[in-house]
C-alpha cells in the first residue's frame, strides 16, 4: 500500500522533529556532563538499599514474632510452675481441707456471663440457690456443750485404795467419803490355755488286764473327750492371740517384728517365721468367709469402687514395686471387700471383678471404669469430691473462676446438708435434689462450657474444667435416687487404713501376702462399718470357723460382722416374762 503525499509529508515532519530532539538531548548531555546518568545510578542504588532494608525489616519482624511466641510460651510455663509451686506449698504447709467456705456467704451470687441460658432457667436456678443460701444462714446454731469429764466405764475392774487422814481416834465419826477415780494401765496379759482331757476305762477291763498280764496295765477300751477343733491344728497359737496379732497389724499398723519385740519384754520369744506361718494359716482359714463376703457385696444394687497402691516385693527385681488393691463397698449393706489380682490396675481386673454385676457403680474418673458406661443393667456414677478437689487445686491459678466453681459445688453439698438436718428419707431426698440441686447442675454445666476458652491452656483450671465436663453426665446422676451418695467418700474412708499401714510395715513380702492382707482388710473393714468390736468378733470367728469349714451345710454368712452382731444382740436380749 503506497503512502499519499500528505502522509509522506507528515512522516518527514516527525522524523525531522525526532532528529531535533536527539540533537537537543545530545546538547543537554554534553552540558550535564553525565549527571543524569549518575542520578539514575544513584536512584537504582538507593532502591537496592531500600530493598535490602525491607528484607532486614521483614526478617526482624519474623524474629520478633518468634521471640514473642517464645515469651508467651515462657510466660505460660512460668504461670504453670508458679501455680505448681503454690499448690505444693499449700499441700505441705497448709491444711489440706477440700471444703470451701467463702469469706462472706452473703456475697455469693450466680453470674451467667455469656452463658446461653433461657430466662426461665435462670429464674429457677437463682431461686434454688437463694433457698439453699437462706437455709444455711437461718440454720440454728448447734448449742455448744461445755466439756464434761465422762465417767469411767463400770465394767472395768476397780482396785480400791483407802487413804485415812492422820490424827483420827474414837472421837471422830465417819460421815462420808470423797472418791477419785484414775484410769491406770497394765501391759496386755499373755496366758496359757491348758486343755485337759481325762481318760477313762472300765474297771473290769483293767482288772482283767492285770490278771492276764503284768505288762498290759491299760485297758483297750478308753474313753476320752475329742479335742475341740483349733484354729491352727499344728500350732500352739490360740484364737485370742491370733486375733490380737491381726488387729495389731491391720488396725493399729504395728508390724509383726515390733509385736515380737513387745513379746520379748514379757519373756516370750517367738521366731518371726512362726508368726508368718500363723498369718498364712489364718488367711487360709478365713478365705472361704472372704469369698462369701464378696458374693453378698456384689449382690447389692449400689456399690462404690476405688483402688489404692500397696508396695509388694518383686523377687526378680529385688525391690518393692507399686501394686494395687481394689476395694468394693456395698453402701446400703455397709459391707466392704478388698480385691488383689497380682497388683494389676488394668481394666481387665475390674471387668472380671464386676463381670455379672447389675446396679449402680460409683467411682472416680479413672478411665478403666468407662467400659460400664453403656453396659446394660449398670448405671455409672461419679464423685463430686474429686471434681471439687480439682478446682481447689486451681485456686491459686484462677481465683475468680475456681471460686465460682467451688461455690456451685458448695450449693450442691448444701442440699445434702438440708436433707441430713431434716432427716429426710430416700424418696424425700431425691425430691429435694430434683427441686434444688438439678437447677444448680444445669447452670453449672453451661457455665463450664462458656468458661473453657478463658482458662489457661494446660493449666490446672483448664484441667479441672475438662475433667468435670467430660464426666458431668455421671456426676449429675446422683440426683436420680435418694440412696446415691454425692461422692464416694465412704469407700475412700475404707481405704485409709491401707494408706496408714503402708507407711508403717512398708511392703508385702509377695503376692500371697498381699492377698492375705486383702482378706484381713476386708473383714476388719466390715467390722468398722458395722460398729462391731473387732477383737470380740475375730476371736469368736477364729474359734468357730473350723466347724463351718468342716460342715458345708452351715452358711458362712452367719459369721460375717452384720449377722454376727444381730445374733449377739439376740443372745443378750432379756427373756420376756410370760
């Protein structure tokens, strides 16, 4: 395509202007002396430096962010360590009571900050809390009794000592006397029980024997009373001595070697191996009774279960290792038994132990019990004392949150105090819990959900909230039945003798010794629960149980403390005059 004359002229004009511009630029460059290029280079250098500085700033920001994250982690760690230190100081240097008593109960309030709760629910919750608090304020103060010295028991033997005043003659008349009684003590008496069984023979047989032979002086027909069944047939230890040995160790936590030292003071030397054989024999003697006790406890429809440690010597490791004793308590029957399975705390132990059980099982938060959550016929309950303990440990870390939680738990225990003070039966207690405790439970659960994001991660408060919320469905079930306890303190009280014992006799020699210890703790624990004199019960049972073990038609349950107590009361009852 050819250009028109006008277009050609326009192009020439542009080219001419271009040449002029180039000439002008060349003149400017000559006049500038290269300054423009230097400025361009300088600008490029500054841009490069700025880019480098931006990179340094960016890297510094990244370092600052990392340092801030480290500082935050250090602050959290310092907070945790500070809380732990405060908890340890409180544990070792202050009273370890789990009860929470606010400084001013009048300031106790319900604050549903951020909780998704309906207005009508809040009204019911506030009304329940106010009723509990009002009851606590208006409850009559128990009259403080002045301490009075109790008279000494009448059954104790009296030794009379008469002190006459000086200067008394026939001119004086006795008009009365002043009696002062002092309780004195003599060391326990050891005595020997001699069982004498006379032998008898017919006179005619003796005469005939004398006539026939001078060597045969004794009749072939001899009568002698049978020897009563003894607790340990091949031993010279009587029932009362065995009972005292067992009580001294498992009630008063006195190891056998210390008891033997006391015997030495009385001039009696008994080898330690002999006492050990006696103990093993008693365990074998009482084992059938122990199994019968287990059957009766597991037949009840409401039990509490817990476990505790006991050191046991491991012969392979040549040292004591941590083993576990399980304890099961029938709340309504007031019976208890300990269970030892080679020291294991594994879930398989409780599975085997409660294989066929039907009823309510109250435990702590140990995960092994969770297998019964969905088991048909079993209702799993938890313990509010353990939840309260968690929040009590978090007080130093989160004063406001832990205080609020403890106040709500205190309200729940306040309902139980109301029921106790009013002497309510099980049905009435359940109705009171549904009316007052259930609204508190509802509000408390929703508060836990709202407060979780505010708690320090991995702190004691966070642990307390997580523990309580994860088990809240089990914790709240106690309100369903007036028989159910708010906590499992009954079974924990049963374990206390075990804790005291391991501080004194240190360990069990082997698994067999631990099993025998479980038998003794079980039977003595039943005596404590039934308010039975363990010395009288154990002495009587050790005397009678050989006959029960030899006669399977007799029910060993008759010898258990609760039945024994009833039979003793029946024997001691006065005869009615017709």
